[in-house]
C-alpha cells in the first residue's frame, strides 16, 4: 500500500464523506499523469542520438528531459520486449515467448502496469497498438480506442496502421482536460516495414547506412524509407505533446518515449547485439526530471516499472526484476546495473532460443538448439569492437571474462526460473508457431508467409 493511500485511509477515518471527496480530488491533481509513447522498430535511430534522421519533436523532448544513451530492451522481438517493459519481468518470466500476432498471449495480464496504476487511482487508456494480447480488454485499460487495419491507401501504398486516427483520439482525450491522474498509452506502427512511399524530398542518394551494413543503392533507398517513417512518428509525437501543453497538462505529466527494439534491417532487429537491443529512452516530467540531461548509465527497460512505483510512492509488486532509475535521475548514482539481461525465444513462428548478459564492456550471447543444448557462445568486446562483429569467445585470453559472464547468466536463469533449464519452450495451443521438434521438417520461407497471412486475416480491428 502506498504512503498516499495510507494517508487517504487515515483521513477517511476522521472526516466526513463530502470533505474527503474534495481532499482526494486535490491529492489526485498533484499526482503526475503518465504518457507512454512507443514506436515499432526504431532502435536509437532518431535525431537526438546523433543520427541524420530528423525528429525535431523528439529532439525537443530530449532537451527538456533526460535521454539514456545506453538503454536496452529485454528482447529484440516486438511482443516479448513490450511485455517485459509493461510487466517489469523478463519475457520468460511473464510468459511472452513470441509475437502476439503468432498466437503468443501475455500469460499474466494482471501484472500489466495498467492494472497496478488503476488500483492506485489512475484512469488508464490505450490509443493505438499494444501488441501483447489479441484481447486488449484483459490488460487493465478503462478505455481502448481500436486501430483499424489497412484503412488508408496513398499513391498505391497501404498504411497497415494509420497513425492519424490514433493521434486524433489522443488529442481529443487531452482536450477534455481529464480531472483524474491518467496513464495514457499511445502506440504507433512506425517505423515498422513496409515503409511509406518516398516523396521527392526523401532522396536516397544522400542517406547514410547503419554501421553493420554495406553502403549500396538498395540499402540507401531502404534507409530513406525508414527516415520517412520516423518523420511520420515524430510529427504525431509533436501533435500529442502540443496537446499536452495547450491544455495545461505538460507541467504535471511524465512523458516516456521509447521503442521495442532495433531497426528492421539485417543483423539488427531480432539480434542479441546492441543493434537489436539498443533502444531510445527519453523521459520528461515534473519535479525530479530537470531538462537537458544525457546519461550513459546501463539501463534496461525493466527499470521503468520500478521507477514509476518509486516516483508515485506505490508499493512495488513482488515480481519486478528491474531497479528504479530515480537515483540516476537525481544525480545520486552513476549506475544502478552492473549487468543487464535479454533473450530470444520464438522469432516469428520458429524457435531460436538465446540468452545474453551485457555490461558496459562486454556482451555475452549463448545460443541453444531445440533441445536446450548450448550450441554456441559469443563474446564481444564493446570497446574494441563496438559493432559486435568479432566473436572472441574462443580466445584463450578471454577465458576468465567468459567464465564470469557465463556464471552471471547461469545465476540469472536459475533465479528467474528460466524454462530453458528444463527443456524447450512449447508453443501455446492456439499459436501458429512451430513446435521445436517439428522445425527441421519445414521449408521456412513459403510456410512462414502463408501462416502469417492466415493469422493476419483473422483480425480487421487490431490493437496488437
């Protein structure tokens, strides 16, 4: 029970109902609102991280808040990453082993942050994508504005999830100047593929390519499409932030802006390197969030949930695995994590189990086969090899470092009761994913395409 709630109960015992309702209204108005804005597949490839990808609204948000340069997701896959952030647990702990649109639901939706905030007096609303569960009504939101698929076609390009209606609904909500403290989730499809059609100003000849990839005309055109998608996201973020300010809500709202994982290019999204797990994370808020901060602290998105609990004086749930970031934000500590962990289980419909541990200097990745036998160790020196291309796990001079990281990973897997320790992770009954023992029998490409299309056609209205 939070200190604020204990105070309210004590007051309730000594004053009458009318006086209590007035006092509780005042208390609620002083509690910060929370606006959680999230994109798809953006990594850190936005302007405030130094890339030539204009995002002036996100840049302004960063300059007014705190930007974390070493923030990482808990999985480089969409649904597992989001589930980890919103439950405060690793994907294998919260049971989100694969994509919601492949039939992997969030196992324990009552652990969702929306449920915790709702129990503590917050009005909770979902606008746009959530990508955790085929039934978003179980996630703890008081209000859900659904997303219509394939609703807009421009110049022959179908926009699978149009950002406009999501932003419009969000702005209308903020224009109503809600009296309660609110937790507002605003989810966008950008910068997921397919990218929008290029305009004349999106000239691919002048695009740079992400470091791990070759500089070719095809990839420059792809990167131009990514930049155009980020522009759509940034424009919509700007509209939402403008509505906050116009309605006098900016000074009492914590804004969290992040993404699920790395960008949708080869060797990035789905990979357990910094290219797949590095994410933008920007916080702007009242009180303890002075503007213009840039932090190099090692952060996991698992740290967001406990940070909110401390900020709001809410008793943190027992299942949380992360740590509060507030000591860093206050300037009391430089680090809260010596190590962070991330993982992969099902990529699309195929089982590719991996576990990893990261420090400021090293990234150790362990790959398993379908029977949970270790088949490969990877070790990368993040100072001498920042692109994580040179696996030095077999270098005898690295034996001590390798053993230390292996021990840390083993301890974490035992502590969190990782099911990989007991064997392979089976698929849910309603999933289109392939059971581990059946995967060698299938041709990947056409089977994957056909099964995903079959699942996609089941839903026209989609908050996943």
